[in-house]
C-alpha cells in the first residue's frame, strides 16, 4: 500500500493514498487529522449532536458537548498520526493506526464509527474505540 506524508506545523500525518476513493474515507482521514491537530471546529461539525463514544474498558460518553473536551484531553500534544487502514461500508466505517505524542508516548487505535446515515453529508453518530498504550 502506498502512503502520503503531510507536515501540518509540528504535526506529521501519514495516510494511505487511496483515502480519496470513497467520500467517507476522506471524511474519516480529515476527521482524525482534525482531532490530532486540535481543530475542534472541524471535529464538532462532523459529530452528530447525540453522538456516543465508547472507549472499550474505560468509559462511555454521550453527546457532542461531552465528547469534544474528552477528545481534546486525550489527543493533546500529538506529534504524529499514522493511519494504516480506513474501511467503509455504507454508514459503518473503521480506521486504525498509531498516534505518537511529543512526550514520546504512543497510542495504537482502532475506531469503529457509525454515521447517522449513508449520505455524503452524514455525521458520526456512534464510535467504539480500542486504544492501546504502546
């Protein structure tokens, strides 16, 4: 698989070149780059107001207004985001990879996102996350 590398200030992003082949792949790539870059406006625009986020074994958060501060806290000070795969099928999607922080910690992730519908303008309604500190 071919990857592209982008430098966004002090954030390095590596992602599969085929991210543009399906509209939701591009949305997911951009959404996760926005999380890593702390672009809260973009994150908020792509979450459904009644979103839920379940971090397996840790917590469950309900509502966009509760999710956004948690995302900001967990993904604070990201140095690099490496996306390995993005899979989409209708309104169900998955993305996995690794995040490195400036303090040298690493976090492997797999997020399963369910959009509120299958349209191009759909919002993320449910997320189940598997996070592993490396």
